[in-house]
């Protein structure tokens, strides 16, 4: 049912109720004193007349016509950044896995943090990055940035590297070097958190991926990402270092199997003590360098 019909119906119901109450009141007051004979007949005729009057009022008031709600015309104002906050899945312990999409351009960067639950410093950094992008919408011209601030919510709450089933999510992907085990998952993508990441990669087809970790103090990369790693290295103190593909890792899956440039951004253990502003001062420019690659951040 349309809003106009509901609105009209409510108005009609209100008027009928009000009129009936009025009629009863009138007869309670005057019925026996002014109309000495044929009270029942008079009530009936007055009711008929009242209904006719009511219908006339409704017709002339235009209730039969749809109510005209204001229409929104024109473009969305330019200061509104297209954004989409989504629950993209749930963890083993049923915690929501959130994803924020900013911008709508064709160049896509996917940045995630805390796939290892005991490496939490990336989470406030990613949230601070989201604030920066909202404040500097020019960065989103022609771009889309997809942010997942907590890839392993159970591990983060429980303070462990693994998910709630004891699986290392960063070893749970389908890659040529995959090894099945209790720690890496008995099959590829056995864990819901890993499946969510895979689905997002399939959906957004990112041009580059950054996964933020601790504490190895380097910018590691997989796939065709050497230039990207070196560029990010120009904007922070972390050295570029190739650690080598880990079996079933996200780096092996996205970088080697899919050919998507992917950075494993290994911050320091001590970074867990920093607040979001301090993290931003230390690493923000490097993340912006990834988003604006191959251009330089302003
Ligand atoms: Zn890690």
C-alpha cells in the first residue's frame, strides 16, 4: 500500500470517529429535550446527513487525491561521499565482520587489519584512515577504498592470533603452496572469516590489497607488488623486505594465485601502545601512498 493511501485512510478514520463522537454528544445533550417524538427516526436521518456532509468534506478537501510529498530533484551534493557500511559476514562466535566502502571509482584498494587477533594496532589505524578519507574527498576521485578494520573479531576479543576454532586465518586460503592441518584449517576456506575475505576480493576485484600486521617491522609483498612496497616504504620507517610466501596465506592466494599486488604491512609490537593519532602520524602517509598509487600522495 502506498504512503498516500495510508495517510488518506488515517484521515478518513479520524474524521469518522470524530463525527460519531460528536453525534452521540449532540443526542446526549438535546435528543430528548428538543425532539419529543420520533427520536429514533431523527437520529437515523441526522446520521445520514452527517455521513453525506463528511463525504462532501472529504471530496472537497482532496483526500481522494494522492497526497503530494515533496520530490527530491537534482544531483546528490558533492560534499556527500558515497559510502557503504556493511556487515559482510559473521565469525565463528557470531561476531559481525564489518566492511566500509568509500568512493565509487574504478581504482580499488582493499585495506584490512587484525587478521591475526593479537596484532590489533592496525584496527585504530584503519579507522583513522576512514576519517581522513571522509575529510579529504578529493582522494576518492576515480577511486574506491574498501576497509575492514577487524578481519578476525573473535581473535581480537580473545587476544589470540587464531580464530575461535584455533585456525590461523592467514593460512586458510586456497593457494598452490597450501598445507592442510589443524592450525591452517583442514580444508582451504574452512573458516567463515577467510571466506568473507575471499568473497570481498571476488566482489570488488581490488587493484591492490594491504593487510596490516605486527610485529615483524617490514613491508613484505606478494605478487606484482614490489613497486607498491617501495613506494609505501618512502612514506614510513618500515623497510621493504621479502619474507617469502607462507603456505595458504592471503599473500600467496591474492598475490601469487590471483596476481593481485598485495602488501603485508608489518608494524612493530610497540605500536599496540599508540593511539590512533600517533599511529596515523607514523603510518598514515604510507597507506595513502597505497591508495593513490601509482600517483604520489599530496
Ligand atoms: Zn600477522
